[in-house]
């Protein structure tokens, strides 16, 4: 639209279009699954992969259109209002007081593999909310963005703990713990704390290439927990102990001790039934190649594992993961934080 023309009734004078926003992937360092049962977990942003959203003006009268070149999918929001992203856009615009459909084209690109444990869904949703906030010229805090993404994940992904949306929206390593529901029925907000990391943490990530929706292993663990509550309470408590120790060790920089904890966390995840043969093979290969520790990361049954490495073992671990069948190997360094 040229500057001299009045805005079309469908095109509010909100944005200086186009607007762009992005969000990183994430890695759960330890505590996945137990975090669903109010135990703590530690997660870090993964900046090597990210989701990007752009909002441009559309032809007047077109309404809101989506284009996801990675997934080769395009749709009109009005034609698919129940789609999770359509719904998130509708709810976010309504939250900003925009109740009509502006003529905008939303393009979503992501380098984060879906259903792999790297937080693809949370990153796309976070980038989308950030882009819509920029379009509507609304300032949102990280906590507000996280809450909006969490509401969307709750609607479409079962019983998420909230760790993914939190670490992605805050973009910093976090300690995350949900609190149990109060007798009044209210759920208090989770504890979200920054953590200290004494020295650079070098990780190698191996992708099994097996895509597994988070809610499947989460649902299976819930069934098993209900069938054997004492056994599963004890497994979740053991994972919580590891996470508490990991937090202390992260602050000291003793990566040999941290590696041992991560490998113990993997053994517990095997016991709760969320590992798989490809994940175990990659974990085994990384350890045999000299990694200080290795474990699956995320929901399991597929997706990724991570290995803690040193500069000396980094190349051999990468090679070993490739040889053991990893479809993609990424390197990530978590910077020290005091
Ligand atoms: O696979 P992801 O990245 O969605 O991680 C899931 C983490 C779980 O603890 C298994 C579930 C959750 O909601 O915290």
C-alpha cells in the first residue's frame, strides 16, 4: 500500500510491515519426563537451529494466509480455524484487541527438525507470537510470550510440563519445576530460575532420524505410572536427585562428574521405557568414543540424544555418531553464566 492511500478497512494501521521474528530450539539437559510429575529439570536454548516468522501485507480482502515452505503447506486461516497455528494467531490478535482479520501473509521457516526433541513446536509458536507482537506494536515480556505459547501447547499437545515454551521464550539456561495443584484447584506458576554454568559446556547432538510425537511416550509413561505408582515414584525421585546434583556441578565446572550424571539419567530413562534401540546405539557409540556422558534428550522413542564432550573427544564422538547411524549431528556450546 502506498503511503498516500488510506488504509484498506481490512488492513489496520498496526505494523510497519514486513516484521520478522525468530526463536531458538532447545535441549533438555536432564530431568525430562520427571518434570511432568513436578520434579525439576534443566534445559538450555539451542541457538544453532531456529524458527523464523515473517509477516507481510497481503492483498486487501485476502485475510490471514499462512505459508510454511519447509512443510510445503499453505492455508487460509479462515478455512482452517482449528489448525494449532491458526488458533494461536487468532487468540494472540484477540489478546491485542485486534478482532477483525487483517490482510497479512505469515511465512514460517524453521531449521529445527519436527518431533525430534529440539523444541520445534515451541520455537515456531514463540517466533509467531513475537512477530504478531511486533506487528501489533505490543511489548510482551518473556513470561507473557511463554504463557501464550504454553496455552497453545496445552490445547494441542496433551499435558506439557511447560519447560519447552519457557526455555525457548526466555532464551537462557533454566531450572524449571512445576508445583502441584493447590487444594483450591489452582496451579501455582512453575519455579523458573537461571542457573550458573562455570565453563563452556560442549555438546554433540545425534539425531536418530526417528520422528516421535511427544505425547506418545508421555502418555505411555502416565499409564505405567498409574499401574505401578511406587516404582515410578522412585524412578522419578532418582531423576530429581540427578537434576539437583547436576545443578550444583554445573556451577563448579566438573564436567567428568556431570557426564556420569547424564549417563545415569539415560539409564533411568531406559527404565521408565522411553529409550529405543537407535537412541541406545547412539548413546553407546558416543560413550565408546570418549564422551564424558550421554543420554537421550526430550521425550524419547526417537528424536535426539546428546553427548558431553571435550575439545579432544569432539571429533571422535561426531564420527562415532555418524557411523552409528545418526541422520544428523550438531554441535552446541552453552556459554558460561555466572
Ligand atoms: O520431546 P520434547 O522436546 O517435546 O520434550 C518433552 C519433554 C517431556 O518432559 C517428556 C514432556 C514435557 O512436557 O516436559
